[in-house]
C-alpha cells in the first residue's frame, strides 16, 4: 500500500462524527454525510477485485426508493450479485475509522487478515442514479480508486440492474457463460430480442402506462421502448429527471406499495381496463396496477407478479416434458401477503427469508428454477446452471414440447438473473399476460389479497429491535413480542410483525387481517406499542 497517496487523498475526505453501517442495500443515508464513505468504498472495491484475482467489481451510487436528499452506495460481486456478506462487515469497519491514521491502520490490518495480494490488478465498473448529490459522491469514489490504483470504468448515469448486468457481462466475456455484450446497448438488445421472440405472432397489447418515478428508469425505459418498437407500446410518465424534488415524490413503486394508491399524477392518464406500472428511483422494483370494472384502483404487487410468473413457468416446464427434472420454487419475505403464500404453497415449495434481495437470491439458488419477489416488487427468477444446461440439451418429442422449451430458453434471456430488474420484470409480466390472454382483472383474480397496512415508526434507536424466524418475531426489546401477539389474537386472520429498516432510520410495522379497518387498526396499535416501548415525542405517536 502506498500509504502516502492514500493519506493525502483520505485527508480530503474526512469522516464526520457519524456511525455508518453497510445495511440491506449498502450504505444509505442523507447524501451530505457520505463523502468519506464513498472514498473508502472506492478503496474497498479495488481490494475486493484484487482479492478475486482482478475480476471486475461493480459500485452503484443510489438511494433507490429513498427521498431525493438521501444517497447511498452498494457493491456488486463479479457474477452481478450483491457483495458477499462477510465483506459487509469489513465495509462497515473501514467506513467507521475516525481519522486518516486510523483508517490506514484498519486498512493495513484488513489487507493482512484477508490475505489480499496487492500486486494483483483491480478493475471496477461504476454508475450512479439521477440524484443531484451523485456527481460529488462519484468524485469521492474516484479518489478512492486513484488511491489504490483501480482500472475504473465509468458507466455513467444508469439503472442499478443495468450496472449488475454490466458486471456479469464483463466478467463472462468470451467464456461459455457469456451473459451478453458488455454495454448498455447489449443489455437492451438482449432483453428486447428475447421479448420479441416470446411474443412473436401475438396481438399487440394495449399501451402500458409506465410511471418512471422521475428517476433514472425514465432514460432506460425510453431507450428500451425504442428497441421494442410496436411490440410493446409504452406511455412514459413521471420522466422529470431534472426537476428538483421530483424523484420518488408522490410517485414510483414505493409510493404505490406503501400508500396502496395510484400516484396522483396518473389519475387522469390511466383509463379503466388499462395496465400501468411504477418503477422506483433506480429501477430495480416494479409495481403493476389497473383500474377494475368499477374504476377502482387495484394493485398488482411483487406477490402477484410471483404468482403469475411461477404458475407460467410451471406450465412451460410441464409443456416441455421436463416436470420430472426441473423443480420450481418460490422465495418470499414476511411482507408477502398471507393470501399469496397460501396460493403459492398449495402449488409449489415456498420459503420465507429475511428482507433484502441478497437473502432471497441465495435461497432461490437452491431451486432448479427459483422465483423470488419481495412484496414491494423487487425480484427476479433464477435458472440454475444445470437447468440451463438441461434446457439447451433436451430433445423435445412433439412440436408442442419444442415450443414450450423455446419459450423457457427465451425466458432465461428476457429475465435479468443477476438481480431484481423492473424493466426486465415488466417484459416478463407482459409476456405472461400476452400468453395467457389476461387483462389486469384475470391476473388480479388469481387470489384476493388480505387487507394489509405498513407503517413506519420513528424511534430513538432502531438497533434495539432484533428479530428471528425470518423477521417474523421480535426477540428484543424483551416482552414486546408477547404484547404484539396478544393484540394479534383479537383480530380475525390477524398477523403482524415489527422489524428495523435496513435502509431508513425507522422501524417498520406490518399488519394484515380479514377486514380492511381491522388491518389498519392492528397496524396502528402495534405501532403504538413500538412507540411506547421506545419513548419519544408524543406528537409523533402513530395513531
Ligand atoms: C432495498 C432492498 C430491498 C428491501 C428494501 C427495503 O430496496 O434492496 O430488498 O426490501 O430496501 O428494505 P428495508 O425495509 O430494510 O428498509 P431498494 O429498492 O430501496 O434498494
């Protein structure tokens, strides 16, 4: 380590008096305090690459669904997956060293204990979303690259899933596992070509209304739309990338999921019977919706996407004559609507894991085909390497089997298997709707959601909340779980859980019950319990 260069550059990025944590989706907080974190992440990314023999690592600067004033950064491992969890702790430790001296000492110890050969090359590809704080944070990140001598490639302003795609494409280039051309254009080509094959010969669908959350998804969707041409007419809205304060504001996937409402900006645009969907701030989440026969807003969330997609894949696997060889499974979190879990578990193996794509992704890898979606619309489908191999080798016995097999192969291409990808998921949903001749109404009627409510509680210290059983039970603060269960018992079909957010400084409370007013009441009463437990300003007590 040339500690002189690191020292000089580190002095330009002093750490504020704040405790940082690499959480559910990397570091994420108000952008103004993140400068030192970005510098240090630049160094860490370089070290991760060296440790992995010069493989390319990804760095994405985004705060996704969070408000515009937040920002964040997450690392992407060589196969396009989230950073290996043991390194999350290293990221946290490095980010919290208080002075340049401390930082260099922690760094040297880390290089020794992790046995990193500094003579190896290091390569990183990085990108950011549209947040105004992005350019300054990227400059800090680049200082980190400079400090450790990274061969860095700037992918500019793009979506999180495109960055994940690029990482995998770069690392598999020229190998039998090649994931596609290592460029944004390569991504759009791969997805759009597969989509066109899957809908060949089918009627052009009614236009899809796409809410881009005034974020980076607007640019990407515009480009994708050109590749799709008239195969999928898309009406883009909330594309005001340059308007201060517009990002995720009363629009986007998180707004739709949490408020269970149509973004007000869409109210004059969405016509009864029309399909609409919302991206989030970095286009890795997708929520669908439609207006039913009575003009009522109906949300088609990640659970509904999982149900739609899993059933379709099972049908194709059977159609291809592969049901004895390929087992499809689903992964959800505690937020999955109880009705969706019942619907899926009656048909397929279903596993529940803690929040965070990395947990779902790893669990999904245990199936031949693993469909994973968080209720908030974050998810994808994984085809195991042996399943992909089987699909390419299988000899179908009938023309019908051959068609089903080709559809499965094309699905492996339209789906971004590195991470949840709103645009890829949108194409996937559109394929299934087209094949099934479903409108939003038929899709929605697969099962009826139990009424549910999600609320946030601002507490003094969310770290006192600890959970077990895939976040379905609180173990700390002691005694609170019993109180929650006491409340839940009073509600028909009641279910509720409490967990600390990994991306916002809040505790989240989820509740569902058979009747809407009861789900709301249960959520607010549990939130009240949480609030009483931790104390705080009575004016902000949830009610
Ligand atoms: C991130 C994670 C998701 C998670 C969400 C909310 O999404 O990638 O897996 O569901 O945060 O997490 P929490 O409830 O812990 O705040 P995104 O879209 O913001 O990157």
